[in-house]
C-alpha cells in the first residue's frame, strides 16, 4: 500500500474567502487514467454575504465542491445555477473552453464551510458537467454522494460513531483512494488522521478504518 499524506497546509486570507490549502507531492496517474492528479485540495470558508469568482480557461478540470455547512448560490457562464445547502455536493467539469464561476454566500450572518477539489481531466472527457446530490446521515456506513456520468470514479461520505470500525475492501477498478476527515479522528491501518487531515492511498488490500469518537469522512475512489 502506498500512503501519501499531505506535505504541508497553507492558510491564505483572500478577504471574502479564508482558504486552508492541503499541499500534496505531484502524483501523475498511469496512462489512460480518467482522473489525473489532484491539482488543488482546499478547505474554504466564505464570509457572510461574500462571493468568490473563479475563471477556468482551456484546462479540463473537474471541480468538486462539498458543502460542509452553510448555504450558497452557485452560478456560471455555462448557464448552471443552483442553491447549495449543508451536505450537498456539486461537480462541474470546466471543459476545454472558458468558464467563469461564482459562489455566493447568501447568509448575512454565518460563514460557509466547504471542501473544494480540482482534478485534472483528459481532454477527451472534457464537457460541462453539473450534478447536485444530498448526503444521507445514517450512521455507520458510507453513502454515495454522486458519481460523474461515464467516469469510473466514486464519491462517498460517511458518519461513524465512537468505537465504529469500517473495512473498505480493495477494488481492481478503484485502487486509488483519497480520504478527507471532516470531523473527529480516524485510524487507517494503524495510521492516525486528525481533524481536517487528508490522505491519498494506493490500496491493494483492505483499509480498516477505526473511529474513537463521532467522526465524518469524505472519500474518493478512482483508478
């Protein structure tokens, strides 16, 4: 098993957006992989009433946003528009052209807490892609958040109580795993993760996840 922890964590204050960036070593996929390396892995706070404007030009990026808490309106120049609530997930493929996207915290009192991940996409799969899905909160299981059409990738989220043990069995189709600890603590095959830690794995055997307190995780599986 190859276990890749984040190399560093950087805080960037951009006014409306407070960004905790998880820094990984550059990891290139094998030839033919549908999803490439993690370009960005950010835990963001969007201030009350604030907006974040992003421009994507010519890079086939799949942008995943997980709303941990709060409410925000997303809209872009491709005509997509949606209101995101706590525990919603949103994916947009920036495509090969230009895309401008805006996220607006419509609450004037509370910050938005969200996870944002950029994944490089091969050009042949580039398209504007928009999905929204809500998370189920039943304790003790991983539940699919949403999966991109025609992509061999899975997005999961789970809530686990104290003393819980969950075994993620290996899969030939999804050997690579990214885990983000939203809250609590996590022991993966003897390695500890703390609050808001992230890890990338190349798993050729079972992953045994143990939780000693109420914990929540977000998990990506791909090949």
